[in-house]
C-alpha cells in the first residue's frame, strides 16, 4: 500500500502522513498542527490522520491531487468506503490462512464512514480558511447563486458528505468522540 501514517517521538508532530515517495504530505501536516494548536490530543491527530490516509490513498489511486478533488471524487470515495471495504491483512497467528474477508475486505462501519466525512469537511474547511486550497471549486455556480462566500457545501467535495452527517452528533457523543461532536456541529451549521 502507498502512503503511511507514521508515529513520531516529536511532541510537536506526534503523527506524520507520508506520501508514496516517503516525504511528508504538507497539506495534512499543516492541518494536524492546527488541530494540536486547538488543543486536540495526539489521539485525535492519529484518528484524523488515518481518515486522511484513506482519502489520500484513494486520490493517489485515481491520480487526482487533493486540491483538485471535485464532487465526483467525493462521491466515488464514499461509494468505495461502502463497497470495497477494508484492506485485507494476514493474521499474525495464521499468516498462511485466508481470512473471512480475504476476497473483498470487511466493510467499513457506518461510524467510520461518517467520521471520515467529518474529517474531510474539517480538513477542507481549514484549507479554505487558510487560503491554501482547493484550487478547483466545483460548486462555484451554486455559491454565486446562493450569495455564499466560500461555505464548505460549495466546495464540491463536501456536497457529497453533508447528508451523511445529519443526526450523527448523538452517536458521536455516545461513543465518546469528543472532537468529532464539535466537528459535526460546525459542519452541520455551515457558514455564519
């Protein structure tokens, strides 16, 4: 598999997403630094980093830069999470034996898919607010028609993700996903 989320011994950068060439993915590094600045624990950086690793692996596979991803990539990524499932891994006790999901991968749970969508919304919000991406605005016409100024729903990627977030705050609270509860509320609220 390409890319990896690497744990470091650096308290200023507890996790680093590295790309296919083994170099850090700067867009993710800046986002994870911002999470730390906002007081999020290293476990949140790991959780968000794993979701972004899935997203980046998908984008690398379809040869689309993260800042040029459009609605179609978000849709296909969402479908991929539902259909393709998790990568198969050999069990350490039975390396020669095929596992239950060896053919196609165990499906991702709804909570995992929803968390990924929340992370992507937050990631693209961060880069929109920082002025560092995305380059392509697939929702430009909708933004102009609505009179909005850069709301996440008009960024193309997030348009596919929004409907899946409705009603998930209760699940996030019950599961103890503290940072995710805030992200859900912010994501659902939209622009001020």
